[in-house]
C-alpha cells in the first residue's frame, strides 16, 4: 500500500500487529532509477526482522524517451544534474524528519540505505541529516562528488558492488571508497561477481551489517 501523507509517497513494511507508536528501529530503503517504492519492498524479510522499513518513491517520473515514462528518478543525467539532485536531497531530508516524527523509533536506531541512485542519495543525505544514524548502506551506488557532504567518521558505512556492473562500474565504487577514506571514513566494502542488481549473498551482507549496527 502506498502512503502519500508525507513529503514523498512511500511503502511501509513492519511486523504484523505493530502500530506507529510502537518503538522499532527504522530502515529507509531507496530505489534506483526507473523503479519505485515497491521495487525493493520484497527484500525486507531478507534484511532482518523486528524493524520498520520505509521505501520512499523518488520525486520525479522517469522519462527515458519523450512520452515514455516508467518508475521514478532521484535525479537527471549521469553524472547527476546539480539542481535535480539538490531538489531530491532537500525533499529526502524533510521526509526523514517527518518519518521520525510519525513513527516511534529508539534514539539512533536508524539506517539509511539504497540501491543504485538510491545508494548515491543515501551517501549524499546520510552525512547531512540532523538525525542520528546507525549506518549508511550503499548497494551498487557511487558518490556525487560535485557537492560532497560533510563526512563524519562517526557513521558506519557499508558498500556492496558487483564486479560486472555495467550501469555504475565498480571503478565508481572504488573511487567513492577512496574519497570516503581520504576524509577519515573507513567503509566496510564488499564486491560480488554480479551485475547491477542484488543477490541473496549481497543482501546477506547487508542484513549482517544492519544487525550489528542496530
């Protein structure tokens, strides 16, 4: 079920019988270009139990060709068009604040994660939000380098990437890792022989990271 009462529409997954006032760790999962909030919702059980998952829709419809639309996009172009990524950044920061006001969450028990474009947005916004994060997860993503965030070594980061990724080459992940390290952030980094997608093995690494941080 899509919800539309916050700045971004979203899909919610939570343990059966829980309500908004039940304090649960909160995990944001951001989809990639051309997908929507439902794209990764089915992987929630693989990422762990006892958590509340929020899958937001990106703010813009994805139009790969004139008159042809499917899914949503967080930003235009590659590299990212500056105004579009800044617009999504501000909406996402607001959405995170609204979500934590709406859903009871133990202090600091928040993970920001994403796939592809969503992974890039997680890195961009995770170091900017005023909310205390337990970790940032980047699946097959990269770093928007034109306007980097104020990095903090206090936030654990997990990066997972495929060596056969033909959408966001693994070299982009290597570069993001080096930039993080140059700012004192030591990401946990894993590569798998896969393309631009997730696998049970890669999600198992994500689930383990989430369990350790929460």
